[in-house]
C-alpha cells in the first residue's frame, strides 16, 4: 500500500473513532437524562427532610389513595383534590397529587354514613385507580412550618407583606379604606366570586385579622373581640356562630365586621406557595400547581351576562 493509501486509511479510522466517541457521548447524555424516577414515598421523604420541623406521629398528612411505591412522572400540588383537579393532572402526566384538604369528603378521608358504592365516591376512586395515581395530603405540617406555608402564600397573593405585624403575622395595619372597598379588593385578588360581608359598607378600617380556612368559633370570636381588630377575614364559618356574633356586634354599634371568603380561596395561594417551595429541591421530577376550580356563581352575575 502506498503512502497516499495509508494516509486515507488513517483518516478513515480517525473518522470512525470520532463517530464511535460521539455516539458514546450522546448515549451517555441520554442515559443521564433518564434518571430513575422517585416514588411517591421517596418524594414524601424529601418533603419531610426539607420541612425543618419534626414529623408528628398523629397527623392527617398520609397517603389517601394509590400505591406509595409508584414511580412519579409528575407532581400536581392543589388545595383540594376534586375530580376536576385529578382529571387535569392525569391529562398532564402528573400521577402524584399533593392536596391540602381531604379527597373523600371527611377530615380523615373516611366519609361517615356514606356507602362505599355511593356513585360519586365510587367513580372518583375508580378514576384514581384507572390512571395509576397516588394522592397524599399535606395539611398539618404545611401549617406548622415556620412561617405557616399557607399564610405566606396568601399574604403574597393579597400583597399585604408590608402591612403584616411582626409580633403577630395574622394581624395587619394598612392605610385607611372602607369595608366595601376592602371586600372588593380581596374578592378580586383571591378570585372569589362568592364573598359575604357582615358590617356597614362605609365603615372606615385600618386594622385587619386574617384567619384562612376554618379555624372555628373560639379562635374567630377571640380575634374579633380584640381591640386592635376591626375586620376579620375568614375562609368559612358556621352561620349561627361567628356570623351571628359579628352581626350582633354590628347591631350593638361596635366597630366590627366580618368577611367570609370561602375555604378554598382563603388558602389556595398557600398551596401555590407549596409548589414553589417543592421546586427548590425536587429537581428530578416536574412540579406544577393545579388550582381547585370552584363551580360557584351568583344570580347577580348571571343577570349581568343576559
């Protein structure tokens, strides 16, 4: 073989070697991209590790449906795992749902007085099983985190960080406004179509207390009786408890008012904050917030559309 032939052969071998090296490199990147997916149980373990507080033995923060050892393709974080939320999560390839509130109509997810063959409950369970989904509740510990994860998200959504009191993060002092203007602003920022107000619309207010979710009459009553609270914002409350107490205070001429937002709107942004927090350490699985849509409407809204 002549010198030119040997030169051509060396070039051919070098080219082949480059192709093999490139294929190995590309293959290596491809294998690296296909990292082992964590199971739902492993995701929960990571949450417990990053939470910063001890995990309680007695808690509702447990798996509610599905196999905890299922590899996670995507995480859907939501305020309430309604069927609508589950359907949207499944359509986006999110098979692990982290919910703040119960999935099955009871605080412990075991509906009292409901037959297992109830058509609504049965269809929801079947949907979760059919799509290989896992549902886990994150309530107690997200509230117990310092600061309370729900409160952080809600204050951010309202834009009230600069009004928040250092000694009590549930109290706010803001520039003077009217009760009516405050209620309209809250409804708009939290996207609550159904909002109820007890009090005089023209009342001037600056001092507000916020109690998301359903804290109960004792805590809500004690908040309203405080001298530095003029308006209490709550998620939901019983008609004959805090609502009646606030109504009586107004009738007595006291400078008090109550705004009932609705349970989901009063905590929803707190779970959006949870999704943001999860993204800071869950790097090998996609995390998305899925809002719990409430199919509420008012007669006045219907009239406006006609």
